[in-house]
């Protein structure tokens, strides 16, 4: 018995996805993480464990005081953000969940933003999905063009 055209089509599509992933995965590993320092990586961990969007914690009251003139790292003042933003997050992103996006939006008091929820996207898809140029990059480029035309 021959497979139905729909089944053949589905198998072909799945095969193409698998081949694409197999070719793309080595490229991702070659370039990721790209240029991240140990300090940046540690800072990222601090942000997660503290739950605060704050500057780097030197783990020493003396060093924090030298750097910040206080014993603990200060939080970033997001009220100073005044440029229009395009914010993207994926529904399958394990690094940036919707609750974190909502927390960020509550702190962005002095800017206009457009929030884009990308169904089925994870963190890596933002860079490597074949749909990223259409769903993300084109919107950003058009927004910058519109902003430049207005100013």
C-alpha cells in the first residue's frame, strides 16, 4: 500500500526540517556563545538568582562601594528609557518567560512600545528561524525607517 499524498507531504516536510536543523546546528555551535565574557555570564546568573534587573554584584561590599558608591549593586533605572521599543518574546522561550516580559513592561514608564508574542518561538528561533527575518527583522528595520523619517 502506498502512503497518501498528505502523508508523503508530511514526511517530506519533516525530512526537510530535520535536514535543515542538522545543517544549522553546527553553525549555531560555532558562533554561540559569541563574545560573552565570564563576567557577563556570571552577571546573567546573578540577574536570575536575585530576581532584580541590577548592575553586576562584585560579591564584596567594599568592591561594590568602590564601583557604585554603595554596598549593593543598584538596579537599572528603566524610567530613563525614552526611545520607542519593539519587544519580542516567544511562547516556547525558557530563558524569557511571559511573566518576565510583564515585569519589564511595568517598569518601562516613559516609553512607547509594541509587544510581539511569537507563538511557538524559543530563544534560539529569534536568531536562526527562517521566519525571523519576516516576523522580527523586517518589523525592526521598518520601525527604524519610520522613526528616521519622522525626525
